[in-house]
């Protein structure tokens, strides 16, 4: 998005220095294209913030992480027969934790999420 902003600013500067009508019309077309692209990207960013980075989505990921933790806790309580844990559960737990800590947008704070297992998600943060 920053590249389009810079290109738009340069095109507007070029528009002021245009001498011929043909050159001016080409620069105007470029400005229209950059403006359209910026509008599309702004709309997409707004959609992502309203549809993806929501408290509901964050709670869904948190609940999924709690489910994985509960599964691991139940499996470890069954004794040595169930002491082997498939790697899928561990990698899912790591990925969900990574998602909550690094991929959620700053407009959805994670500091208020307290886990069922006594952890506070913000304790793992590097932000």
C-alpha cells in the first residue's frame, strides 16, 4: 500500500510539471489507476480487520488451543499406554499459540485472555 501512496504522490508531482496534453492524459490515467488500487487495498484491509481480526475469531482460536490442551491432559492421565502423544497435537498447540501471539491484529488485544490451565496468554508475548 505504501508503494502505491508513493507512486500516487510522484504522479501528482509529475502532473504539475506536464507540458503537453498527451503527457498530462497519461499521468491522469496513472493517477486514476493508483487511486483505484489504493481504494481496493484499503477496502481489503478494512474487511480483514472486521472479518478476520475480531474478538470472536481470537476466542475461537483460544478455545481450540484449550481443547488441544485438554486432550493432552486427558491422554497423559490415562497412564503409560497413552503417554505417547502424536506430533500433530504438539505442532497444533505451538501453531495456535504462535497465531494468538504474533498474527492477531493489535486492534484485538490478547492480554485479557486467561487460559483454563492457569496461563495468561500475555505472559508468552514478546510485544
